[in-house]
C-alpha cells in the first residue's frame, strides 16, 4: 500500500537546508515513527526482518526522495536549500500490519527532523493520503523517483554497481524481485524469470549516494535514475511497484512511478 505525505517545512527551527545525502536519514525517520506506536514491530522490521536462507534480510517498506517543487543546490556545501513551504514524500509498505488506518493514524501530525550536524530541517506531517492502486498491465513504463541500485557480487566481497543499461541488469533486477516475493509470501515465485524483462529508455543518470555520513560506517552506493519499460506477469508488475526495484529498497533506492 502506497501513501503520499504532505510535509510542512518548518524553517523557523533549524532553517531550510538539507544535506544532499539525506536519503539514509529518511529511513531512520520511518523506524522512529514506527517505534512510537509499537516498539516490538519496529525492532522486528529493523533488526530481524524476514531472513532469507543466505542470510540476507529484506525490510518491507520503500520510499521516494523528497519531492521538492522549488529548491537550490549549494554544491560547495553539499546542501539542498528548500524554497517551497511544503513538499511531498511517498512511502510504500508491504507488511500485513501496515493497513490504511495504522499508517494514517501513526504518521499524521508527526514532527521529525532530517539532516546532519551541519544542516537540518524540521518537517510536520500535514496530510497522509492513500494512493489508489494503479491498473496494472503486462507491459508498463516506469521512471525512478529514487536511484535504482543493481548489485553484482564478485569474488572477495567485491561489489559492482551495474547501470540499468548493462546486459545483465534485467536478470539481476528480477532475480532479486523473485527473492523478495518468495520471502514475503513464503513460497517460491511461480513465474519463470524468462517471462520478465526490463528495457531502459534513454540514458540512465548515475547518482553516487553517501550512506551513514560522518560515521565510521560511511560508505557510498551507486544508483541510477532512469526510465524503463517492464514486461512481466500482472502479479510481478504489482509486486515490483509496491516493493521497489533492485537492492536497498528500505534505504530509499529503486522507488518507481508509473508513466501515464
């Protein structure tokens, strides 16, 4: 289920400047808000998740970047100056507990901050809207609202971040999606990977995202903004839309919007 949040930018507290790399902090906001309602639920989502046989975990939410109508990029300071009074944020939840009443009641009127030691913005949730479920077809065109991350693991723990235009990208995207499907439903995905295809439209734009900035765990993840045409069975198309494309969806990667 996908939600659209309208956020008021409270410029009077910390100002209106965000760090450019704010994506990871958005995830922390979701965990904190969930913890206020049900600490056990947040702990399960954050620390345990659903565990796959190879030890990976998949956490069942994803989200867009902040959708800001008016802003200014301050490149030398690596900051984003928000000029709009309100912004939009989309969040998608898969768990059964994440019903309309639960999420709307939980997020409405929440006050939270996003940022680091150098720049921070306070937001107030003014509206939480359930987005209508799209009419899915077996071929659809999407655009990314946050960078899609496609990881190819090499020997000695080396990871390559593939462009969606790479020859192996479609296979990696759907192999990962089928793993999420099996984990969430507790059954093997019934659709063969040969029935699923991704075709990139135009040139993907690379985006290097810093994670856990100013900590010993700071690292960089490469994703790509792009448009893509997807061919897949209806159930897989719906699951892709709701769970996001590629890796690290619970850190805000791979959030998709359907092109009309």
